[in-house]
């Protein structure tokens, strides 16, 4: 089990800068939420993590991760107009081996770094 501690992730700048997400809360459902410090409350970027183990009648565990970057108004920088979001969910059967879990994590991380995915997200280009 991981400690509820700060998480540092590099941003997407041409020269990546580390962004520290500080632990905020673990809600009643077990969702751990982390926020970046910001002078404007609604402008805080956030990440969250949730693990649901198999329960009675379920054969899978679920790991849900979320990253949120608020979009602020150009003329009123304290006004939030939307969110850029990424939701990732791993569905892991109870009988999956440690190697299968490691493989799916590596495939997902490498796929997110693949040029086709990077182009789709950063340039909104589809695959042809």
C-alpha cells in the first residue's frame, strides 16, 4: 500500500517542469485526491486514484486514475470555463498474474507515449 504523499509529475512544456500535487483528501469512497498549489482555487490541476477490490460476485479489481487541468477564461483568469481531463481505468481479473498486471501497465504507459497518441491529443489528429 502506498502512503498518501505528494506526487511529482513533469508537465508537457518543451522543457518539462516538475509539478507537485499535494495530498488533499481521501473521500468516503476511497478516492485519493491531490491538488497542485495555485493562487486561484478553481485553477488548481488535480490527480486522483481509486482502487476497488473484487467484492462478492465480482471477478475483477478496478484501478481508476484521473488527471484534470482546468481551462480558465482568457479575459477573466479567475473564471473557470471547462476542464481538460484524462480518465484511465484498469480492469484486472482476480486470476491475473503479477506479470500480466505489470505488462498492462507498461503497455498503457508506452501507448500514451506513442507518437500516434501524442499527435491525437496535442494536435487533435486522428489516425488515417
